[in-house]
C-alpha cells in the first residue's frame, strides 16, 4: 500500500488530544493558514523542546494514526508533512544564522524518505548553537561521509523512521560509521533507529540531543 508521508513519528511524548484538537481540526479541513497560525502561537509560548515534543510530534503521530484508522486520508498526511516541514525550516534559519558552534551534518539513509524527525533534530541542534548542514532525505552513504570529512564536521546525524527495514538500516549505519573518522560522532534517532549499534550515539529524546549539542558548543 501507500507509505504514509510521516510514518512512525519520532520523539512522541504522551499525545494530548485536547491540546492538539484545534490543529487536527484545521488539518482535516486542509486549512494551512490556521495550522501555521496555531503552531506559531505554540512556538511563542513553549520552549523549543516542549514545542516539538508536546505539539509537533503528537500532531504528526495523531495524523498517522488517523490515516491508519481511515479517518484521514494520505493527502492529509502529505499536507501535514509539507506544512510542518516548511515551518520547521523557517524556525531553524534564524538560529543557523547566529550559530558559531561545531558543524553537524543531517541526512537520512538511502531509501529513507521521511524527514520530519530529522527536521526536528536539526532545529534542536541549531537552537543549541551548533552550525547545521542539512542534506535532507535519501542521501547515499558515501556522499554523506565524504562531505562530513571535507567540511570537518563534528558529527553526522541520521534519522531512521519505522518505515525502514531494520536489517537494511543497520547495515547502512554500519557502513556510514566505518567511512567516518573516529573523531566524527555518528548520531541516530527516530522510531526505527537501532538501539544497540556499536559506535553510534542513540537519542530517544530531543532533550538528550539538546544536552549533547550544548555540551559540544560549550
């Protein structure tokens, strides 16, 4: 069948249906202006981590659940993915322009087309003061590694969604780790990331990623 645009939303804290109801109502109507207005109001009120974990991730999760239950359609998921992706990019850019910290490359593995978890992680790291180079989804392993070496990146961050095949993702992560110098950290997050892979720092929460990023900036 069709793969949801936002499969396996990463970093979901306990979704509060009451808090996200206005956004979900706007999603059902394809009311892009209201979705953005409501989320920007939440952004102004919440910190970066709370905004992502209490609002963005639950909305993405609930849209995915509604799609699987048949109450929303795949077009709703694509709509949400594009709208939230645009918003996260817009929120990240001011942090990027001020960042002076180490450089972190963000990419998903080959065949991985789900990028919202990666967008969320990039916003956290940029807000912590790291410089971000965002490559996006479906990037060949050798090109990610070569770039990280060429630009002297401090770390490479990959996001793995639940739509990924575990064995394939594990092999790709191993390949990437092997191609990177030991001085370059390899970070993995997302609902499909392997928990126990050697040489990889696994982040299950954005708060932990924030702590890591602030430590390398200090």
